[in-house]
C-alpha cells in the first residue's frame, strides 16, 4: 500500500493577505444582524463580475443584455428551483437564498476555481446557509444544494466538485465523510404514477462514509459507518457498516479489512 497524503500549499503571502482582508470584511458584514443579505450579495457579485461599470451610472444607457446581467446579481430578481417546492419553509429559505445565490455565482466567477480561496469562502458562508456544519468543512466548486436548512454536516467533511445535495427531505452527513466529484445525494422521490406525488425521506451518511465518483444515493438510504458506494453505483437500499457496494443497483461486493468481526460474518 502506498500512502499519498495531500501536500500542504498556500498562495503567495501578498495574495493570502489580500484574500484574508476581503474575507474578514465579508465575515464582519455577515455577522451584523442589520445586514441586508440581498444587497450584500448584489454588491459582492458586482464587484467580482462587473468592476469596470460605474455603480452610479445610469443603467438605462447600458445595452439591454448588460442591464439584465446586472439585475440578475440581486437574488430578489431571480428564482431558484427550491422556491417552487410546495413544502418550502419560506422564512428559513429566504434568509438563506441570498447566500446560496452568492455561493453559486462565486463558483462561476474568475475566483471560483481557486481552491484555497474557494474553500475558505464557502466555509465562511456555510454556517449561515446549512442547518449545521462542523469543523474543517471543505467544499469544492459547483456543489448544488436545495433548501440548505435541511442539510446537516459533521466535522472534517469533504465535498468535491459538481456534487448535488438534494436536502429537500433532509440529509445528515457524519464526521470525516468524503463525497467525490459528480455524486448525487437525494432525499425526495416521485411516484411512478404521478410526478407531483412526492415523498420526502431523510438520507443519512454515517461517520467515515465514502461516496465515490459519480455515485447516486437515493432518498431514505442509510449508509452505515465506514460504508462505501462505488463509482457510478446506484444505492437504492441501506448499506451496512464497513461494506462496499457497487453496481446498478448497488450490491455488496466487499467488506473492508478493518471491519469488526460482527460485520464480516456471512460475507
């Protein structure tokens, strides 16, 4: 076995100081109870995406597409998919929506691919967006969530690129969980007879679970401690602790060598 822990890196010192100054100012505004999050989101995105346009300029003199792009920076001028869900808790969602929009648009900005800055930016927003988030949250770019407030995340969790976290019915993620690129975790399902017949079910990933590349976990599935869903597998049923499930639908293929005896019997 070859161990290859991640290297420890940091940007140039002047960049670190610049980034930290910007994040500190943003943190201070977010912690101010009087902060208008919609205005904050619009301002930050304008600074990121259109710094060359004078904020005091008459917008009617700009091309129509530019006017639309600038208006689109304000979360009040856009709709997001979860707003259409009938069971939305409007109070909880609308206090988060500006930061969800800021999160998504930051990822699409020139800064979004900067791993060091991006992780720290999302870590700053996460306590204000998620129902719970633990220590050392590490989230890469293009992660999508639904309500946010139904998503509970433990310590030392890593979520890689292009992951879908559908927390419509609730997702609970334990400590030291890793979710790889292009994985999807669902917590709602539609009836095969009527698409508007929706069932919400909490989906649970216990401590030390690994959801690998492109895997899908369906609503209500419970992946036990140290469980693993193989690449592009489709987990339709609970996965026992320390078991590796692969395929479509996912079935047990292996038990980890670290599994206690009670999880190895009969396999």
